[in-house]
C-alpha cells in the first residue's frame, strides 16, 4: 500500500451522480456497493466467477506472481488494482450496473451493510466447501466472517459445526450461536483434538482466519526473517481433521507462498481443496431476498457503532482488541446522520 490510499470494501450509500453508461441506477437510489469490480462480459464473468474477471485489474505484479490477473477490488492495495476504497464520504464506483445492487429502502441499514461483504463471503465459503444437509463442518476462525459461515452452515442443514479460534470472547459467541467451540490455545494440535472427539473427521473444513494465523514458533521465525509470507499451520490442521474424500475451502486471504505444506496427506486422502475471493454478484439478489424475507439477519456482526470521523481511533482500538463486542464497527457519515429522509443510511 501507499500513503494516502483509501481503504474499505464494505459500504452502502445513496447514488449522487451517474455516468452516461450507467443504465440500471438513478440518482437517489439506495445501493449496496459490492467489493468486487467486474466487467460482466469476459468469459469468467459469464460463468459467474466474478472475482476472476480478466479486465478490471491492471496489476502487472499479480500477473507476474500468479500467471494471471484477478478482478479489481475496492480499497485492497495495488495487487488488486489500487482502486480507492469506500471508507469515505464519497466513492467512485466503476462498472456501477454490476458493482452496485439497488436495495429496498425499508430494510434496516445494518442488514444491508452486513450483506455487502461479510454474509456474501460466508455464503461463498459454504459454496466452495459444498456444505449441505447432515454435514459435520469445522470452521477455522470465529471473526465476523467465520461466525457468519458457521451460522449459514447450520441454515444450509449442517448437523454439527465446530468453531475454532483462540479468542475467548469469539469462542463464547460461537457457543451462543449453537456451535461447538474449540480453543486452539488449549488444543494446539487442533487436528488431532478434533479427530479425538469426531473420529471420522469433519466433512467440510473451512478456513476463515487468514495467512497471519500461526501457532508454531518456526513459522513465526520464518516470517520474521522473510523466508515465509503465508503460513500453513491452519491448512495443515484442516487437512488432518477432514475425513477422507472431504472438502476444504480457503477464503482467509492467502497471497504468496508457504513452507511445510502437507501435500501428501491432501492427495492421499482424496481431498477437494478450493479457494478464492467472493463471487459477489453471483449471490445477489438471492441473499438480499433471503434477508428481506427474514430468513437470516446479518446485522449482528456490527457490535460497535461510531461516527465516520472517528475511523482512525476505531482502527487503533480494533488492533488492540479494545472494540466493544470485538467484531465489526459500523461507521456513519455526516450524510447518514443528517435529519433528512436518508437519516437511516450509514456507510
């Protein structure tokens, strides 16, 4: 990233102006702004694989490293195109007909905001892992997305869900939502522990903790001296804890390379491993309809609210684990706070 970059890819807002090519939106519309910027016309977009879009990311670094470029994304560093994010009072939205979803104005603002990314990514994780009726599911990570995956897994018919983390508050939230909490601090060899209480292993293992998640000192040491950028600890535990022929889904942002990856067990156990950024546009309006019908309420992820002007302090508190509730902060701009017809809409 560079100084002056604008972060964020999780917002709702009111359309202020439209360009001449915008066909489906009008000034004054309430919209959810999806994180993925896709063209809608390349082969990947036509297949509904919007985060693999061929045309919206100019990053030659990504092409050199990955062999291909993926879709652009708001507020997500130069690797994803360097697009200014939407933690701002105004945000320019490219390809707005596909990147914005018009939202019903009678739906609570926090429900819409929770739908823009956290819930959609969680549904994507369940799709990648093929979570279905009667499955035993393990979810590594009990943050907003991890907990969302767990709740949606139950909604999709899973009979048992393990929530795996080391944060006591988040484990308590998982248990309160009906999950089986697994404390990595108490069970560092978490794959072995899950097999001790679920002998056949989980049917579907989903990673929602990210490349920073590591338990072993050697990985921390390698990262410190630049020998490793991502870590394999979580994925190794998932491979061990998953039954033969099961599924793994990775959505926690691995970017580069890792060491000591258990490729043998992955291959020999006939595991299916899938990953990728969310296909945002693919899941709307289905998820919006699901929330509008009252089948799921994503607003619970926002455990703290504040004015947009306090964003820097909220980042500081979040990094120090001082945010009340410990999950997401809902920030509202001055526009969203004004006593007009749009006073319910936050960003």
